[in-house]
C-alpha cells in the first residue's frame, strides 16, 4: 500500500485528550512511535509528530495538520484512544475515515485480530478537522477505550501485536516473525521458589514491564535482586517481581532464576538520568496518578528549582513513554517529570 506515511499522536502535551485507566496522550505517543519503528523496518518512509507546543484545541489541530501537509507522503494517520463512562465491558477499536472506508475497515479488523479487542469497524466522520484538512488520504485510529477495563487489559497485553498489525496493514507487507527465542526453553523459573532476596535475570525476549511500559534493551540479560513479590493475573504469569536497580515490576514469564550474588554495581547496566539545565528557574513535577498537565493544579506534586543548584540530575526509575519519566526527589518523593528535548532537559546514561 503506502510507501510514505506521516503518523502523529492525537492531542498535545498541553491539550490533553481522555484520561481514565490509562492516559490517551501518553499511550497514543507509545503506539505512534512503535508503529513508526515497524513501518521503517518494512521500508516505508515514515514521518512522526507529537505536539509539544500547542496551548488550545484549535492550535493543536492546525499544528498537527500543518505538519502532515508539510511532508511528501502518500497517507496520513492519527492515533487516538476513545472514552466513555467507566465500565468493565469490552467497547472496542474503531477507525474513522473521510473517504478511505476500505483501509479503515482493514486496519480496525487487523487490530481486533491481533489483540482480541472488539471490532467496532470503520466509521465515516467527514466533520473531523484532521480528516477534512489533510491533503492526502487519511485515517484516524481509535485504538480502544481508556475507560474500559476489558479493553485496557487486552491493549496492555497485546501492545506490540497491535502496533505490528497497524504497520503491516498500512504498508501491505508482513514483518519477519519474532526470533525463535520466544518459544525456546521455558522462561518461567524452574524451581518455582523465587522470592524476596532471589537473584534473577531479565530474559532477552521480555518486551514490557507488568505496568505496561516498555523494557529498555540495556535491562535485558542483567541480574537483579528481588525486593518484592505480588500476585498478578496476566500473560502467562501469576506473579510479578519488583527488582532492585531498575525499581520496576517484571512478569514471572520474563525472568529466569540466576542464583548466586547480584552483579557488582560496576558491572550492572548503565543507568539513565534526566538532567535539568542550570538556566531553568523552575521545573514542575507531577503526581504519579495524574497526567503531566500544568493547567490542572491538582496534577502538580511540586516545583523544582534547577538554577538554584546549578542544574539538577535525577535517576530515571521508569520510562513512562512520551518523554514522561518517574523519578525520586528529596522534597516531593517519587513523582512524574516531563523532559522532552524541547524543554532543555537531557537524558544521559552512565
């Protein structure tokens, strides 16, 4: 199908979309980035955009459309998530279109097939700004409902498969299958006796933490000590383990028992840090259960003062996607922070 595609996440950093069990802006950016990665693997020229500047809905819409229309591409794609009242019932995926009913139907079906999410199908929406104003054929994907526990569970479990399905349908090509290690020797512990204090290795095939966030490549293959265990239901696991050093929950299916002592600190994987510039007088941090939006004061956990200390540096405890990170501060405890390159922040490894 398309050999060149412009793909963007819906809404903006300061013009938020829906937020319930999951946050639309955060998840749309994750899907956009992963889908773009697969499109490029398929040989598709891919342009990616996330709006980090707009302050109003009208500005946001025109900023996104202007980006798309500035690119030499064959197809425009916008990634969104739907919302309704909180429910445990499945609600589903749908794809909106102006005049691309066939493509919209195919993408919606592909996502449903890959994830088990209910297929609501293709829906014509000629009044939507993105679909009206982009100068090339366009679709708007509503991946699932952020307010449906059934949808969110399937989305989290099948995130990678969803992104692969979108990319393959848009490109009209198939990605190579996952490497055989996915079905190699069992990756669940052979003894079943892993507990607090056990030393484990994060398996090479692991893709996402139990919380749904992606696992960085430098985490895999390294040994960590288990500091907490909890019962879960998801994937092929009944337990998840909180690992020292990365401070993240890993599925039981994604670790193997290592035994012995944890690797010395100097041999451990590099850690990532967010560095706040010395010329920044203030820097807002946000509560863990709220999206990073300044406009809503209830979201704000506190304000850091980088210039007072000649700049500040914090270890990244978890990458939440969309340039949002979890850090631990002395004054406000564990919080979220936004650190896109456009803010002047730097992400370093050491």
